[in-house]
């Protein structure tokens, strides 16, 4: 396994393939929970974490690790959105994380994508996050270097809020889920993300490498939301595959 040097990010590990990168992320999380059985964890969603969560579920099934006493938080959820919708992150985490990891129901904190007032729901969730600061924040990256659904331009001071999705994000999501996908989402803000004790960012593939590149090497700026992670780079571990590494090493 190679590493890449970066003046602000503590660790950048390069793994050969998407599969080995996902396995490295799963092992990191399992190790974290073995050391912190009561950890509060914020979970990201999407394509990237599917093999990560599958591997953890396998280890939980084999009784290699116990997530029962961990607390599970959402990073984001579409709005408005019922958990039954195929694109719902609440439905996704319920199916791929909360149930297979055996997390006790009272320790899961779903966002309510059907709340009548989005702002009130965002405030309610923000209060919960402040009461239960994340020990481990799991992140991926999306269009415009977004983290969670903090789109390009989001303030680094932002708390949990309703975000207007960028046209690039909407296009990506419509390709995945069709025309019904909402144009807004609730998301933990950048300030919430930076407050976590430990941050694990997993990025693989060429396209996500393109999203990551300016966030690593351009000026730290709200234009590239993921660049905010460099402000707390001493607590960030970044796992990438060769394909993404190739893109980010090709510096501007
Ligand atoms: C969405 C989520 C992000 C996540 C990203 C992963 O945009 N809001 O929190 O990082 O998906 O993208 P992918 O599905 O390409 O892995």
C-alpha cells in the first residue's frame, strides 16, 4: 500500500482497486468500533459505501465485531422524501447498516424527510448532533467536491440545514433514480462535519478523483466544500484507489 504526502491531511492511503479500498475502509471502521464499542458514527450513503457496509455486515454476522451499542446518525437525506422511496438515504441506511449491523433502534437517529417544516427538522437534527458529537464521521465525495449535501459555496460555518442541490448533482441523481428525485436535501453542515473527532473519507474511481483533486490542491475555499477538511486535516484519513490517485497526482 502506497501513501501520498499532503501538508494538511494526516493520512492518504492508496489501495490497488475499489474493492481493496472498500475493504480497508471496512477494516478501519471495525477496528474503530472494537476500540470504541459505544462510538457515535455518522454514515454516508451512495454507491461508494455499498461494499464497505457489506463487508462490515459480514463481519458482524460472523460475530467478529459488535455494533449494538454504537449510535448511528445520518449525514443527509433528500427532502421531501419518504423512507420508502428508492433514493431515500433513511431507507438505505435502515437496510444496509442499522439492521445488518444490529444497532439497537433507540441508538439510531433518522432524519425525517417528511417533516412538514424542513428548517425545523434541520434544527432538531442539529440539536441532536450537538448532544451526540460524532466520534467517527464517514464521508464520500460528490459533484462539485460536495461532502454530505453541502454543495459548492456552502459556508464552512453551516450547521444542519436544507440544501438546494446543484444542477450537476441533480443530473447525477436523475441518471440514477429518474425524474422524481428531489432537488433539495437535509444535510449536516460543514461545521458539524468538522466537529467530528475522527473523519474517514473514501474516494474511488476517476470521476470522484476529479471531484477530490481541487479540494486537495486548490485554495481552501467554500467553492470546494471538501477543501474544508484540510482545516482539520490532523484528524482526517483519506482512502483512495489507484484510479483516483492517478487523477489527483496529476497536479494542476
Ligand atoms: C451523495 C451523498 C454524499 C456522498 C455521495 C457519494 O451525494 N450526499 O454524502 O458522499 O453521494 O457518492 P457516490 O454515490 O458516487 O459514492
